[in-house]
C-alpha cells in the first residue's frame, strides 16, 4: 500500500503540500543518497544529487505517471540520470584541475600555466576554425557541450559510425595543426 500512498503524496506535491514533501523525503532520503553514492563514489556529489532530485520533485520539473511504473523506480531513475550528469560535469573540469596540480608539484607557477594555456587556446581555436563545418559541429558537441557520440548521431541525423569518423579525422587534423605550431605534446 506504500506505493499507492507515494502516488497520493506526489499528487499533493503539485499543490506544494509541505507535509507530503517531508514524508516523501524522509521515506526516500537514505535510499536515494545510497544509490547516488554508489553511482558517483563521492559523498559530496551524492549529497548534491540528492538535493537536486528533491528540488526537481518539489518544483514539479519531472512528471510521474503511475501507468508507467512504480514511484520508487521513477525516483531512482531520476537519481541515476542526475548522478551521471554530475559525473560528466565533474569529469570535464577534472582535466584542468589536474593540470593545476601538476604545475604545483613540478614547481611551475600557475601564472606560467595560464599564459601557456592562453597561447594553446588561441592555437586550438585557429585549428578548429580550419576544420570543415561537419567536423566543427561534432567537436563542439562532443568536447565543449559534453554530448555522447550516440546523442550527436541522433541530433545531427547521421549514423554513429559517421560521427566517430568525423571526430577521429578532426582530432587527427587538430593534432597535426598543433604539431606544426610547435606543440608536439598533444595526443589524438
């Protein structure tokens, strides 16, 4: 009978019933946190995921449909998706954080790294502008917007193999351009 009760509590949330929200929170807080922690393997990220899920629940951002399954399964799916998004978001920034840590360990001043990065960024910008428009689009979607290759395929209406080929050719071109510019430490 809990599942039916969950659906009723969810319905009450649409009218911003604080008691219904608190009941659902106390019922699912530990489960969702444990699940988010299992996915992210990071306590801070798991807490952020939990908060985001319940904010979405309160704001009615996602809509539960009892004909499509159980409330708890729906809530776990939202949690899983948010955890994966969080991991992707942090992975994009991790590369830059590692560069900063490497600079501190090697004794280089962060200012030196910043100047070098600005020079590289301009070289990368120039190299990307030399790509054909299809390659520019997949590089933008994949590296700068974080789309998966499958999502790019769907968004652009081209086969997955074509997306992979465009990324591979674009990276090859970028590597060659960077090497010509005196940067031989880039991997494609």
